[in-house]
């Protein structure tokens, strides 16, 4: 019980801080909007290209916007050495990871929901008939991305060039997620939907999530320890 | 190693890469003692405090805090510790009350709202309780940091260069708190390289140099200041050997 109440305290703290500053959400949304607008000028809505490349474009926007947000997640902890203050509390350090990962997950999902609506609107992309499956794919993909991203954001926060270091470390590790979500999204929006293909890639995502949510919980002590 | 001992450090070594930060340190602090760790920057004072709080894992040796083996049960050990440093550990985006509430939740304190209100009142921050910490002066932040570090009424207070960057008013307030804690029988271990504050109630002064305990002194801060100055002159930076 104590573990979950401490995790909830850290999650609430991160969400409250974000509510006040809007640093993470604003940077992710601005970036997402710019990318979607640029592609809107490049591709005709309803065109064959957008049917073909839409899932890739969408996830490229999600991942790079997510990288921006992830970079910020431990920057705030460095001010006044606040992270050390958390570490000094009688908490299992895994709850620090879990609280921050859940905060990142919620913010990413919120940004992705807004970007997805914009994408659908600007490209006349029919997401609504298959929105339930799209939500499930997005959740699984974002969970994998947030779990590895939070761990690596903690690692890179202590390096001199953390903003460069995070993408260099993170992108190769989340390649299975990127591949799976793009293929699952494409199968979901294919006409007609290719459900067996979509389920296969969703299973790959679920397996990745189980591994990469569990692993950081077991190793986060070593990441924080100096 | 009795129940009356607040801190036991046994044969602790800590290396950062190839650099030894602590070399075979052993020390024992009975409950209620006020101990000051003296030494230059880089002598190992802060590392020793961080090893005590289990923020840093030693390469060798063991630490026991108020009867708890900190390496085996760091969470229970940290329940007994409050750390005040020159960094405040506060979240600037949160208000003073929210910072204390977060600390209370992490410690699982009962009656948190009343304790937070009392701590804010004691720190003289009632009127600023619901303002974000970002707008606080350094003195106000340090008052809040002290309130935060002692909200859970720790048995052991660790202080790492707490006077650094404080204005006169905040420094006097901190000195007053130290006197109160010492008088109340709380165990205090403070690291400093600066003896100009004229600390009162100190039971022992432990001198560290290059990660080793060089010697221990007792007496008031005026007497220790002279001895410390002579030590610094006799053992200039870069000299190879440890001297008494």
C-alpha cells in the first residue's frame, strides 16, 4: 500500500507541476502541430500517399514530440536538487520511477490524442470507425516508449549533453515499438482492416511493455545511485 | 553499537572511479551528540553524509542509523534522517504548503495537514504558504527547507554546508534552530569548512582530510577555529601526507 501511495504522491506532484507550467505539454503539442501542418502542405488530404504513409507520419510525430517531453521530465528534478530530496524520503526508489513514468505516459497520451484529432481533421483521415483499436495500439506503444524513455531520461539527465544523449540512447531501444505500432496502425486503418496482422503486432507490443516496465523497476536504484 | 548510538560507520570506503573519496572511515555518534565534520572542500565530508543517508553506496564497510543497517533497509533508515543542505530540495513550481504536503505523503505522516500548518507557522511562512516557492527569497527557501527536513521529526539531522549562500537573518535563524535541536537532545551531524558561524553546543569536531579522519577535537568553536587554521597552514593543499 505504501509503495502505491508514494507512487501516487510523485505522480500527483508531476501532474500538478505540469498543470502550473505547461512546459512538457506545450512543447509536445507545438512540435506535433508544426509537423502535421508541414505534411499537410506536402500531401493532399485523401490522397493515396497519405493512406500509405499516414501511420508512419503519425508515429514519427508522436515519437519526436515524445522525445521533447521526455527530455523535460528529469530537468525539473535537477533544479534545487529536488530529485535528491525524493531519494532522501523513505521511498522505494522504484516508486520514483513508476510515478514519473505514469506522469509521462498520461501527458504523452493527452498530447497524442490532440495530435491524432488534428491529423484526422487536416488529412480527412477516417480514424473514428476504428478509434477503439487505435486507442489500444496507441496505449501499448506509448507505454513501451514511456517506460524506456523515463529510465533513459534519468540516465541522460546526469550527462552534460542530456538533450542530445536521450534520443541517441532511446531511439535504438524503442525501434521494436516504432516498428510494431506503425505496422499495427497501418493494419488497423487498411481497407478492409487486417485484424490478424494488427493483433500480432499488438502482442509484440504487449510483450515489449511487460519486459520494459518490469526491467526499469528492478534497475532504477542503480540508475539513481552515484 | 548500542541502542544509544545514533550513527555507526565501520570501515567505510568510497571510490569515484580511481579517486578515493573515503578511505577506511570508522566513527560512532551517540544519540544526542552534535558532531561537526570539518575539512576543506573535497575532504570527503559531503560523501560521508551521503553514505550515512544511503544516497551513495559505499564500496566497502557498513553504516547503521539508529539501530537500522542502512544498506539492508534504506527506507527504514531514511525515516530517521532529515538532511539540510545548501540545496533546498524544493520544487519551485509547487507552493510551500504543497512541498511540505508531498514530503508528508512520502513519509506517510498521520495528521499531515495539521503538521504542515504547524511547520509553516514555525517557519514564519503562514502568509506565503500558498505561493509558489519560485518567488521566495533565499532565506525563505532555506526556512522552508529546514521545515521540510524536520517535518517527520527525524532522530538524526544531517547538515551539509547549510550556511552556504545564506544572508545574515537566515544564518541566525539556522544557528538558532541548531541550538534548539541540540538542547532537545536531537543527534546532529554537520559538515562544514567554515567556522565563522560560531557554532554552539558542539560535542565533537572531527577533522577530515583526503577522505580520512585526521583527528578529533572538543571545545568551543573559538578554540577549534584556531586549531583548524593551524592545521590548514601546516597541511597545505597538494601536500602528500596526512598530518595530525
